[in-house]
């Protein structure tokens, strides 16, 4: 019975660590850029856009150009956020290699 109790304690500890990691990641803010910094998009860990910054020099290039830069900056931020999540969860898994394409529910 002691082994079962220890297993339950370890499971609870892992669950607490997982909850803390979720909270930490939701507070994380990453920055994506495009056009050598002409457009900067910041996302939080919940994939909410925190801010969008467009350099004045990009405004003379036309609507389509700016739309492309915004999309590219957003995609860059999403990739960085996913990398951060993967690193955090991998370190929490104690070196256990997670399957390719495995996504956490947040």
C-alpha cells in the first residue's frame, strides 16, 4: 500500500507542476517580426495578440505589402510560442521524449 501512496504523491506533484507550467506559459509574451523588424507582433501564451507595431516606413508600401508583413510576423510569433511550450513541457517531462506532433491542451 505504501508504493501506491507514493505513486499517488508523485502523480499529484506532477499535476501541480503541470498546472504551474500552464500558468507560466499563459503569462509568457513572445515577439514575432517580419520585414527586418518593420512589423512586430507580440502574443501571449493564450495566443492573444498583445500588440502590433508597424514601422512608419512600411506604410508607404501599400496595403498588400503590409498585410503580408503582418501575417509573417504573426506566424513567426506563433512558432516561437510553440517552441517555448515544447521546451517547457519537455523539461517538465524529465527528458522523456514526447512524440512528434504531440500537443498539450493549452
